[in-house]
C-alpha cells in the first residue's frame, strides 16, 4: 500500500474555508497558508493548513469533517485547543482554538492576541481572514527555525516593510555573504 504524503493545495484550503463559511463558522488562516494569503500568492508547497477558530465551534467542525472522512491524527502537543485532523487523501488541518470573554480577554485556549486575528488576504483571489503580518512574523520566533520559516518571514518583512527578527540573524548573515559584488 502506497503512503500518501500530506499536502494542502490552494483549492483544498478554499474548499475548507467555504465549508466553514456555509456553516456559519469563522476561520482565521494561520501558518504558511496565512503567509501566502497575505502575500496574495503561493510561495511554497504546504503539508497542512493551520487555522484559528473559536473553541465553541470545535464540535461542529469535528462533525463536519468526520462525515467527510477526517479523523484525529495523534501529535505530541495535542490538547483540547490544539489538535490535528486528517483524511485518507493526505489533507491535514491543524486546529488552534480559543475563547475570549466579552472584553476581549483570552479565557481559554491558544493564546492569540485578539488583534492578531484581524488580517485579510486571499488565496487564488478568494478572500480569507488570516493572522496579521506583524503577528505572523512574531509567531515565527522563539522556537528552532528552519529554511521555510526564514523564507516566510523574509517575504513578509520585505512585503510589509517589517524588521526581520533577531532569531533570523544567522540566515540574514548567510544571505549577505552570498551576495555577489556588482
């Protein structure tokens, strides 16, 4: 039996967002797809789709996806507010849920700052909500980074005229060393 590698295409993301929209569930795109939505173009392949959702919507989304063949995918950091679901076609969705009180204070879940959830972008011209550029750059710090992280942050910082975080100094230095003189 051939193993299917995880992949989430732009069309997969749009179909998922449309499904949630049709069921009155708001979704905010996070991670690599948020980077691409903000830039208005896909910059690299994506293994999964990271999303931020209100925790109250988790049962409804689980039901919607389970009827479409999705099931829980065990991870090391799985919690009620952070879990992954996937299907037999290699689609993976990484859920990050939260609950804010009426004053905008986080009372449960992934600690998103409320204003981080106000970004707007598009995927193949389809409008989506996503993490804001400055917060997305900030969320790409404080852990062991890789080449994809650097490319995402570099693209965001160049496009939105943001400073590259100090976490990326080694990558920036490497790029500067590889610049050929005129």
